[in-house]
C-alpha cells in the first residue's frame, strides 16, 4: 500500500502522477493533508529532496521542483532498491557494455532476465544511464546502447584533449570561481583524503573528480570549453571505473587539487593553468602505468 512507502517516495509519486512541471510550487501543508501525515515528516522529506537537487528552497516562499523526470528517477532508484544493489546492477551493466557483451539493441525483458531485476529496478537503472548518455529508448520497444571508450588508447586521447582545453579555460579573461564553489571543492578533497578514497564507490569517486574539473572549467564562462569537457567526461565514464582498481594514486591527485584551488583563490591564473597542465599530464602517465587494468 502507498501508506507504507517512505514519505520521500510518496512525494515523488505525487509529482509524477500529477505531471507537475519544473518550477511548480510544493506546499508542505497541502502535501501533509494529501499524504494524511503531520507536517514534520513532510518538512524533513522536502529538506532531503532539496539537498539532492530535486527541489529548490526559496526563503519565505517554500519549495519548487528543480529537476527533470529523468533526474528524479535517479533519486527514486536510491529509494526503490538499496544503494548497494543499485550500484551492483549498474556497474555490472556498465562492465558488460565495456567488454562488448551487450547487444547494441536490447529489450527490457532481456535486461531484466540478465541482471535479475524487477521492472521498477530496471527502470531506475536505465534512467540513470540515460542521464549519463550511453543508452537511449528506441521508438516503440527496446533500448540502444551507444559505443563507449573501451581501450586504454581511447582514454589517453581524452586526456590529451583535456590537457589542451582545461588549462586554457583558466586563462579566459572573465574567469571567476566563486568562494562558495572553492569551499565545496575543498570539502570534497578533504573528504577523499580522510577515507573517501578507500571507502567511496567507483561511481562516487568518478563523479567527484568530474565535478571538480567541470567546476573549474565552468568558471571560465566559455560555453565551448564547458560543452567539450562535459562530453569528454560522459564518454570516458566506463573505462574510468576500471582505472579505480588501483586507488593509491588518488591521494596525490587530491593534494594537487587542493594546491590548484589555492593558486586560483590567490588570482595566480597563469601558475594555476601551468599546474593544471602538469596535473593532467601526471594523471596521463599514471594511467599508462596501469594499462593492463584498463583492457576489457
């Protein structure tokens, strides 16, 4: 019964059932009345959804829908099935795609049987993959997987592109990285050094690295730099997971990230660009040392 579902899931169900658009206002009291609960659990659920980026909280106005249906599906997946199960199904599918074991076009029944998932579980995993850009729904029935990087040489090529693009972004005339963005980036690196490198999932480490570099490039204000880096990060996702079989190198990378943030905060853009170039070149060299791990 719906009454047995978590409040968060029931709120997400209401958003989907009523097809509420981006920007729609959610009233805590209206939700409490609809769900037949007090306002306290509803408020806790709204705060949690705001932290996940599903909602946006505006002072003295309340909560508003801030993301798409696909992005909400990723949040739903963490509720429908435990994070460990979700990660296992997702990473197994990613590994099979990386190894070329999945047909380019597959049916949902094939995927449910192969990965032993219920319909709702498979839907949540596929929504996550759609958001990352390596599968799409075909007209009618079936899903199509897109070719992804699956060789060490391909990964090296993406790093050579990043070496050319990312340092140049730091030299844009209107470059500005806000104090808030600097602080968030520092907090992530301190988290990794304090145990995240050993304990976080491959997906979490990848996302944190991607967010760090995309944040630096976004501060350039140049949409061409931003789009290039985002596209590269999408296609290198699967092979990046395999590189995390050896995590020791991430300690030095996090320390370098912190040093880079210091240079940017001090306004030393040319030194920061040079340091970023060296940082990416060192990462490239480290990947070359573990090429055996990167092969399907």
